[in-house]
C-alpha cells in the first residue's frame, strides 16, 4: 500500500460513515462479498458497489484473499450491519485525476469493457463513454472487435455531479497526425522532389498528399503547356512526382510543382528539332522586326523580317497574321538562351529549287536542252 493510500485510511475502531479503510475479502457470493476491515464483524460489499460498470457476478472481479480499499456507507452496530463500497473510493480518486487530465490535455489508457449502442464503454475508475464518432478518424460500422482492446484516450467532457465522462480516441489520433504533419513540414526544403497522391482538384490547382500533409500545385505549375483546369491533366488518386517550391511552416502552406519534375519544352524541343529541319508552326506574335512562330508546344522561334519572304517586306503584317500556320526552316538553335532562328524564305527557296531540278530532269529525259533557268532567268541561282 502506498503512502498516499495510507493517508486516506482511517482508524478502524471506531468506524463512521464515510471512513475509508483497507480490508480483505473473506467470502464471495453471486451478489455480494464479505470483507474483513478489522471491525468486530465483516462488512458487506454489494455487487452494485464494486465497480462503476455492470458486473454479472462478484467472482468475475473479486476472489477470497484480495485486499481492497473501501468506504463505509452504512453502519448499524445493533443490527451488526456494515455496508461498504469499493466503487466510491475508486470513483472519488478517479474524478480528481480525470479532471486534472481534462485541464492539462493529458492522455490516458483504458481497456474497452463493453460495446453498446452508440459507442464504447471503458472503466477508468468511473464509467467512461466513447461515442462512435470519437473512436476513429474514419467511420466505423462494426465495433464488435473493439472489446478488450486497450485505447489511448483524452477527456473531452467531464461532470462528476452528473456522473458524466466523455472520452475520445479521435482527439489522440488527430494530435498524432498533426505532430507528424508538423514534423514533415519542418523537414521539407525547396528543391526536394517527392512522390505524392492527388487528393482533390479545384479551379486554381490540385492538392497533393506528400506523406501526411497536402501541398498545392497551382494550375500554372501543372504542365509546361497552358492548362485551363486541373481536370484536363489530373484525376483524384493519381500518383505524381512533385518538386517543393516553397514552404511556409507558420501557415502550414506548401507550394509544389509537377512541371518542374518534367523536361521543359525547350529541353524536349532540343531533342526533337535540328538545324536544317523544315517544320510546321503557328504564328503567335507579330513585332516590327519579325514574327514569333511556335514550332513545338511552348517553344517559339523568331522569323526575322528579312526571312519572311523572298521579296522585300516592310512589316511582318504585310505577309503574316497571328494564328496562321506556316512552314519554317530552322536556321539556328541556342537551347541555353532559348532562342531559335527560323526562316520562311528558305522554305520557299527550297521548294523553288526542287521545282527547277524536277523541270530540268524532265527536260533531260525528253531530250530537250531547254532548262527552267532559260525560261525564268531569276531561278538560275537556286540550283
């Protein structure tokens, strides 16, 4: 027996109602137990005064020889009647400890004693109830396998006068999740590449779970090409690689990018395009000194005004308009500077050169000595 418990005990002779004494179980019946508390006759401990929870029979909880602490409820010497309560001692002490845990937020452990409608029942010196909604972070349909399990709980509501104690395991789990979240956020650094799962899509981007915390991939960071809505390129549940752009621990905000984990359009274009290639492009912008033509998604090259046509062009708008598709020849590629020099004039010259060669070949086969250059002198220099 601890010193604290000794201080709670009262001299056994004489006894008074309310005294707390130590005793030894001498007999166990179905509905009561007899306890030797050092008085002139044994005390009666009714089954209803053993525990705050329902008990089917005394033998389920007590055995002969067990030492217990009880409180005197009734004493009538003339009738040799002494009634004690084990529950009263335990509940008084329990309410004090539970109130302290409620005030400090400290967790406690308890074993599930019963599964009832609406939740779980535990014995923590008093009857504690865990509502179904406070057992897990997710919905649980069947609690039958929870009986006998030890759970870590927090007191969320307490009223000793009404004998009301509400406990929550969900609060403990939420705290654990938040602790892990904070730890993860503190470990993140800009530039890290991580694997994640798309949790939800919004008009402005996608939220990606990167291991217990969600980060935002803004719509502008989804792909190198323009994306109007995240659903065009992603779906909930997709596994993606993301790069950490920025971490704000104070506000728990994480900015991520999917496009930064992929080859940029210029890297891709340098693999696909070569100097001398003739490709199809779209005129995106007209400027006084030329036209910018998109030759690969997200990659534009410049057709200088001098390379727009074989004739003199004053302004690009004389020959071109935005949105027009054109054939261009790649004159030069500078990937690091993200510059591509293009020519429409060179394509025209290529086509004219082929016409000359085809005409000359045709005449040669027919035995004629007339060439296209003889007919059109301006074409003689194309060969």
